[in-house]
C-alpha cells in the first residue's frame, strides 16, 4: 500500500477545538477525502469528492493535516451504504462508503500520478482489471481471544489503528462459502477444552471446498481433536492443525487445489495464493497476452511462488525457469509441473536479494521476463534483467512506490513503458495493485516491426 505523505515529518499534535468547513476534491487510496485548508492538504476519513463537511483537526504536520468528520453538509451521488455492519470499526475495509467506480477511478489515477512523478512517463489510463465488488476474498485470518470476564471466545479482525478485536459475525467481502462458516467455526472452537489457548484460525476456499487451519498454543487433547474432526465432516471442511508457525497437520479432508489457465495447482494450506480468484484469472491471461509468448521463447519467472504464472507460461514457451525464495513453494511448483506434464518448467530456490550473478539460473539466456515481487519490489534483480536484455518484461506489483522505482532502471536502459493496468485485487481497501509491460526498443522483435 503506497504512502502519499511521509509519517516521519515533525508532528504538531494539535487537537483543535475549532471546527471549520472544507470541500473535498479527491479520494486517496486509503478512502480518505482530500481537501485544502490553510494552504495544505487535509485528509479526512469518511468524506468523498464533491462533499462539504465540518471537520476538526486531529494532526497538523508541516505539509499536510488530518481531520475527523464532525458533520456532513452535502452528499456525493457516489456515496453508498456500506454492506458490512462492522464498517468503520473493523480495520479490514476503508472504502465501502464509496461506489465501485469511484474507488477504481481514484486508485487508477493515483497509480498514474505516482508513476508519472517518479519516472517522468505518464501512462495512458486503461480499463481496470476487476472482479466482484463483494464476495471475492478466498482467504482470511481471524484472531482468537478468550475473554475471562465474559467467559467467551472472541473471533474477529483488528480494529482500525488498534490491536483490539472486532467480533465479526458477517464479512461480505469473504466468499459466501467462507462467510457462512463464521458462526459454525466460532461455535466449534468455543466448545474446545483448549479454548483459552488458541491463537488464530485461517479460512481458505480452494476449488474443491473450504479448509480451516487452527493455530493452537498447546497440544490438543483427543477430545478436542475428535470435536474438530466431527466439525470438518459435518461442514465438509478440510481441517488442519498448526502447533507452531512451521508445521501443519491434516486432520481430515482432501488436498486443496485451484485452477488457472486450465491447469490444476495443488497447494498447502499456508502457501501463498492470490486472494481474489476472479482477478487472478484475468491477470494471468493479461500477462500471457502482453508477453506474446512464441514457441521458441525461453521465459524467466522471478518471485514465481508455486507457479501461478510459470505453469501457464510453460504451456506456450520452449522453456520456463521459475525463481522463488520459499522452499515449500518451489517444491509445490515442481510437483505441479510434473502433475500437469509440463517437463519444460524448472524451479530454483534462491533469494533474489542476494548476489544473483552467482545463482545457477543467472548464466542462462531468456527472451521474456515475468516478475511478481512482494511489497519491497525487485531492486536486487533489476540490473540483471537489464543485462539479460529480454524483448519484453511484465511486472506485477502490489506497491506502486517500488514499481515506480524499479521502472526507472528499465527506462534508463532503453525500455519503453508500453502498458499499465490497475488490478482491483482488494475492493474497499487501500491496496493498490497493478501490472506493467515494458518493451525493449533495441530488441530484434521491435526492430523488425
């Protein structure tokens, strides 16, 4: 999630009693209205562009301020009623009060502004890659806390800007198959003997059904294991136990999998998979189109995970090499390549922040490069991508700040930023995901056109 102002500047904690009127002109990716007062930007949660509001300052920094809404004086036609009863308290969503078009418009505009400011290149705005506005999230981690005074188990998400829990009974951004499990899961866990010693519970929706991962702090007694087994069989949920952060034990259920590009990818409960399946399917298809894979191409897939892009690429290219820093994901990628009979896909377990020149894959040549790094970006490998001189590079990003930073390396090496699209992977939140296509103007494929 990009930050559009610096939290490290000198702060004057002015909890002013003065109430004044502002008109909001913009919406930042975090769902805050942006207004002007005393020559500086004022960020006010809960106010939309075009709305007038009475606000009170809560923070006053050198170049911007923050305020809280006291009274709304006018309403935007793009204001909608939030579907979630916990909105405004739960910290999971920030923009359910804005309609889908406004959310996407403000994020896409912020993406273009940031890239233009950092690189000097203003990308053309393209249609947003989006899926359902609600019911999209196929993975969630819910915290668990025993309340001694009330003698009950609380299950929910963290409050906004707080470590306190919000007891969640409904969550409309969850896939319906997971939302309908919230009450049964809480009831089951409340009945365990180990109820006071539970950490969290993860719910994941695979293509072959939901699964539950329970983090427990002490060894479970047989009665609790049997209760969880009965729950899994009754609700048709695969149940896994997690005694620590490194191990999971399957109690019941089938191995989970999801499908992409006609391929089946088995995964472990804690493996990273894209939360929004509808957007993931479109994102993979767009990457394949942009890379324009030819039958003789050798493709490099950096930060490849368990092969979300690698295996679809292998269906089209002569060879694909995937590089990933998490050993379990590499093992699953190799397994899924074998299971899908893709003998031209190979995986390496390497840290791409180390000296990549010494890694075994680095001596190979590649025609196209795909990369999907974490929030920190791909600074450690960008110079090597330039050295490889691929004809095309597709960069999928979950942080526009590091995308803009890494883009400059390619632009300085003669690449052209040809396409940029925003991915609405997390509607109603401040997450801003995107993908970009870079074309090597000096590559043979470009020179031939």
